[in-house]
């Protein structure tokens, strides 16, 4: 029996892998919304607020996540996650899992609770990630402090950086695969072959739309911030010469 979860900020295209897993016979929970999220989400949201108590904001774009790795996981958090995942954890399917972007906010403790799970880190060009509104845009909804701003795009970009930094701050679990959304769309068969080798079973095919890639090119607002640069270089996204 394998447990699978997807790590990735909202609007990273994670619904594509959730729908793919569902189409492949993976049990993804009792009730899913149109984005392939396991719902209702309230217990997961509250678990995020519990974890946020132990993140120290250092000012600017710096947070100290070290307590999440050193401390015992509070029972309150464990109970909330078990409540949220009740339908998944109680299911007897050979392959099961879940997807909701807020899992990324509690990634360190999820890994500690489920060290043998298979993790898929879903990546998308941050310039596309911040085009659409998501509940995690304002991190204070989840108890996470940051420099307040009325700039909506900047707020989304800060949320993106926080989640990227959080994932990068901890050792990768034993089972870890990184997938770019753009590769899933533009090189679907090749990318699915990597996923199948990692997961150990055949995956279904879903319809993908090439126009989901590089939507930032048709956007008239600010969609690039200098603090995106290290991650964009790491994952092969072009850095604008001037903005």
C-alpha cells in the first residue's frame, strides 16, 4: 500500500497531477473539489495555524523554520491532520493519497508523520503562479507573519517565496520527485514515464492545454520580483533582462 501527496503552492498546476492520480485509480479522499483538493479543508487550515506558531519571522523575507524540525510535533497538530485525512488513512486501496496546496505550509511535519510516503514536488514558473488569486496569498490567514503590503501581486510573491523557502529548508524525504508543470504540459509522455517509474504503476492520461504555460507573457501587471531569481535559475526558467 502506497501513500502519495503533492507539495506545491496554489496555482502551481497541482490539479493536473491530482486529476491524473484520480484517473489512474488512486484513492484521493472521500470528497474532492474541482481542483482535485480533498475537502472539507478546515482541519488542514487549522493545522497550518498550529505549525505557524513555531515559525519565527526575522523581518523582510526571512523566516526561521528550525523549530519545526527540532521540536516534538504537538498532539493538536497530529489530531487535526488525522481528522483531515480520515477518509484517506482508513481506505484500503493499494494506492491512495491527497492533494491540497496548504499541505506545503506544514510540509516538515507531514514528512515526519509520513516518512515513507511518496512526495511529488510540483513546480511552476512563479511568474505564472502569482497571476491568480489563492487563499494562501495572505499568509496571515494561516498565522504566518510578514511585512504587510497593499500590493496584491507582491503579497502573492511573498507567499510563493515563503513556501519555496520552507520546502528548501528541510532535508528531502526518502521518496521525492520534482516535476515542472511546464514539462507535464509540453512533454506529457516523457514526464508521465518518470512519474510511472517513481510511483511504480501505470498512469492515466488527462487532457492538457499548452496555453496554460507562460501565461505571464500576456499579463499586463507586475509578475516578476528579484527574489524569484534563485529558484527560477534552479529550475530553468528564463530571467528577464529588464523589468
